[in-house]
C-alpha cells in the first residue's frame, strides 16, 4: 500500500479520501476548515496535517480536490504549500477542475523541484465519489501516470491518460460543454411535456429508451419534475467551469455558441437565488420565464 495525502475534503474529496483509506493506503488529510479533517480522521483513521505541506510530508502521492485556480495555487505553492513538503520523486495528482493555464504553471513548478504532476479532473458527481465510480481524465507524463493510476482506481470507474499535461483539463472541458447542452435540452423537454398536459414520468419512460436517453435524464428527471434541486453539482461551480470552457474556446479558436447561451441561462438562475441549486435547475428558469 501507498502513503498518500489528500488535500480538500469537500463533497467530492471527503468520500474519495475515504475510498483510499478503505483500500488500505496510509492517508493523511488536510482541509482549510480543520474540523472537517478531524471528522474524517475520526471516521476513517489516518492523520491530518495543519498545513498542506505538513500533510504532504513523506507522501508518495498527494491528491488535491479544491475549488478553483487560486485555491489550487494556495495548497500547492508557497511556504506552506504541498510542494514544499513533498520529497523528490513524489507526485501531485490534481482532481480540481481548473484552467489549463494554472495546470501548465504548476506542472512546470513541480518539474523544477523534482516532482511529478498529473492533472486529473473528475466527473460523476457526489454520487460517483461516494460510490467509487468516478470518470477520471488525466494529463501528464506516461510513466508518472502509470505510477498513480492503480491508486486512483480506489474511486474510479474509468481512469485514462488523455495526453500530455493539460489534456485532462481539456477533456473535462469537453465534458462540461456536453453536459450544458444536455441539461438545457432535458429541461425544455420536461417543461414542454408539462405545458402539453402530458405525464412527465411516462414521457421519460418512453423517450429514455431511444436516442434521447442520457445520464442526466436517468438521474435527474424525477427531482426536476418534483422541483427539487439539492442533488448535485452547484450552478455556481458550473458557471466557473463554463467560464473556463469559453475562455479556452476563444484561445484555441473553437466556437461554443450553445455553451455561451446556457452559461447565460445559469446566470439567470443565479439571479433567482439559485447559485447553490444543482445544474438541473435550468428547468426552474423556464418556469420562471413563462
């Protein structure tokens, strides 16, 4: 088994670190709110560090799962950052969805200090993290990836190297671009069925067995029909991700007209007070604009 550190115990990181402990790895955790780290240790064993550097000391692999570019820089770099506590040859695996810019920056900084770095954003939501069934899309050096992949398998349904550093983040952008359009389409279909006087449950039962079927439909239609939006990835985080997609699309010359439109719809949801609602709340916007 491997000595690892896990930095960031949010709704994703907490269960992911738990799966590592359940597989027998020696896990030290860190969280900005120390009470969360203490609670994790009380539940799973292991240890917690007062700083990222302390948690990372002696770890062969350090995992991060935080909020955004600035959060990631804070836990990796600087006097108290993970890099300062890691030994030469250790690897940092970043599960945060961040920009390709910060990924390139931290990959280079890690290389300068004799460390490996793998960008490994995830998809599958809180349920995927809790069930150990996440999709993990990685970018980095092949030999480094091969060292960390067997450990990532503790919480992954699939884990693939997509290319050099940054390829994982680019793949996650593809994921979010695809989801944005799917959720809007599903929202419109369910709202249309209601206005047409149809039974939404029966509509989904039929159309989900054909070309319209999707993960979003199978996992979100019931809560969408019930006007419940506390079951997944928050709108605030989705807008952060779509902002990354749109700026990167501009940089590489890939137009994203539907993504840009759906991003504005999510902006409307935020204005309705729904920043912490899950992304399927796009249907609530349609109802509000009837």
